C-alpha cells in the first residue's frame, strides 16, 4: 500500500544557493487517505542566524536553535522515513531545493533518488482554481479547513494542514463509495459505508401544463433565431419523411 508523506520546512531565509539553511522539518504520513500518526518533526541548528524577515514568518529564535542537532545528525533518519513514499509539498520547488542543498552538504544524492515521486499541491491548486489565491491559508479558507491555530508558520502544523487540504482537493464524487479495507468498508464520518448503487431514483413525467409551457419557450427561441434552431429543423425533417 502506497505511503504519502506531507512535508514542510522552515528556513533561515529564501535562498538555499545563497547559504540559507533549514531550521525545521515537519512530516505527516497518510496511508489509504488516513492519518497514521507516524509523523516526523525536527528542529535543526543551521549554524547561522535567521534573516529578520524569515524570523517574522516562523518565529523560531536563533537562541532556541542553539542546542538543536545539525541536519547531518538527522539526515539518515529522515531519508529512511521518506524512502519510497510519494512526497507532497506546497510549492515543492522551494522545499526540495533546500533539502537537496542540505543533502549535498552531507554527501547524499538528491531527494528524488530516495522517494517514489514529488507532488506539488500549489501546481494542483493553480490548475483547479486558476487566477485565484492559492496559498495554504487561502486553500484552508476555500476548502473549510480550520487553520485558526496558524498565527505563525510551523513545519509540522503546516504539514498537517496540507494533508487536510489535499484530502479536500482530491475528494471526487465517488467519495461516499470509498471503502476502508481494514474496517470492513466504514470510511464515512458516521462510520458507515454508503453504497448508492442500489438507489432507485423516481422518474417524474411533466404534466400537460408543463409541456405546454416548455413548447411555448421553444417556440419563442425558434422565432428569435429566424427558424434556425436545431431541434425545430430535426422535427421538420422527421415530418417530411413519408
């Protein structure tokens, strides 16, 4: 069964190539569209101060990080955890760029060589909601995900919110029919599986008054088009056939 890992980082600034470093990594595991609780969270000593603008975003002080391990101390544990999973990130290019730079520093291959794939939810959201704001906060508001606790950015909290957002983004019309193989098919909020295949919908025929009103509207449309409506043309052709 495939694993999905929602990953977020906080950094000392915006430029991995310019020497900025990762100070926090948060990972949340999803299996069969369910949170497993098998999460990972690291605070890291970056060996440099955070840029003031970055500090205002994440609020993680340089003093707090002084006794935290460097990335090199957690790299093997992180890679083992991510091994073979689909990694899901909001604005993946940013986080993957920082992770690859950290991996390069410790002599490891780029992230994509350890994982099955990387999915960018920002790209997904832009395709689904073109021309709209698609930040994590905007998606939470649009999709009804509670982000009231997000006064500052935090890697683990953001990964948890992203998992919830992703479930909403990928929930199709067949959501009610999803089955939980481990629980005998119970996968709805009430704990019951709803199978709509047995549902028989009644056919309600229009009465004479409704048919007459419908024909009147069609006649008005046909008149306005100069007799060029397709359905009238088809009706005339059928009447002309002996």
